[in-house]
């Protein structure tokens, strides 16, 4: 796998660099550069990160940091069996327990939630720091949900960490998980409040709590930069103007004065349907010339002549 020239390998943590000192310098540099690429791409391009992790694993499979990096690359690409193998190897090499929650989550990914729950009750959990214990609660609650034990999932997440008003790196995720558990348990009204609390704590956007809250409230987000949407809105805005003041098309025949009661006919058939047959009597001898109307004096003279002839 090609590595950009600006990647030197010195970007990795000092602890990892110290582990790599057990390797020849040239090999250590190559492994370090691959580990840097794993870290860079893990969130944005997880599949590429996975490929770099496999290169590092081939070069230095006896280094715990390499096994751990390979485990996380496998985990984010949902290769849970590979991830569990790598995490177990890293734990054997170091004796650390901080990977215990993610190992339990791999069991969930493999369709074995009961094993994840069993791990939540093991002594290793007590050795975890506060963040690790919260993570273990999240995994255990997820396992309960996998088994459709939704009320139990709610109880699992109820803890001093959940009730605390203090905000920690894991606070938003814990509140979000609790809101989702409430939804699954049919307690939607309570869930709304916890989505709001999660959104308040989620300053880094690690959850979609704001979107879930808007969904519950019936708020629809519109992308103002969407060109298709802008064109559609423009057409909708122009439509009333067309109906109110637009000109008639070539196929329209307009009868009557322009008013709110104006009737528009599309063609001759509409005209015939509007009038009865008696209204459409046509003088076949009509030559197209309209006779001039008689003036008042002419009308009076004609009336006198009619009176004389009547006598």
C-alpha cells in the first residue's frame, strides 16, 4: 500500500514508538508509517485503514500495539471474528483490561449477546476506569436489546453516571443509549427528554441526538443548498402568480370581464357543454354584417307609420 511522503512514522504515540524499538530500525519505521495511516483513515476510510493494518500485522505481529491497531481496523469494518482474535492477542501480550468492553461488543457482533452479558459480570470490569465501566454498561444494555429484553436494558443504563449533570466524553453516548432504550421499551415521552439532554452534551457531534429530537418533534430539516429543492420552491412560488395574473394560453378562450368569476374554456367542446342547445341557435342567412341600431327619432317615426297603417 502506498504511503504519502509526508508520513514519517514519528506521528504515533511515544508509547507505541517505544514498543517498536524491539524491531530493526528500518522495519520499525515501516510499521510506524503504516500505523499512522491506520489512525488517519480509521474514521473516514475504514476499509483502507484495514488494509494498512494488515500490512503492519504482517511486518510485526509480535508487537501488541500492532495487534491492537489491527483489532480496531477489523472492528470498524465489522470483521468481528478477526477483531476479537487481535484484541485477545493484545491483551495476552500486555495484561491490560481496557479492551474488555470492545471485546464484549465483538461477541454481540458475532450474534452472541449472552457472552457479552457474561463478560459484563466478570472481575475484569472492576479493573476498568470510569470510562471503561460506562462503555461496559453500554455494551451490556445493547446485548439486552439484542435479546429483546428492553426493560432490562433501561435498568442496565440507570447509574450515577447517567444521573450526573457533569459532562464527560462519554456522557452524550450514555444519554443517547438510554433514550433509545426507552423508545424500545415503549416509553417515548421520557425518551424525548433524554435525547434533548444527549444533544446538549454532544458538542462534538458523536451522536445524532439532535436529529432524533427533531424527528420526535416533527421538525423537518431542509437543505437550502439543494438546487433541485430550490427550483421546486421557485416553481411553487410562481404558480399563484400565474393563476392570478398570467396571460391565457393560445388554447384558452376567455368569456366575460376579467374578474374572480372569470370562466376559462379550453376548447370548443367546453363551450358547447356550458350552453344548452337552445342557446346556440344560429341564423344560417346571417351574412356577418351587424345592422346599425335605429336612433330615437327614427324609432318614433317608425312608430307613427305603424300607427297610420293600423288605422
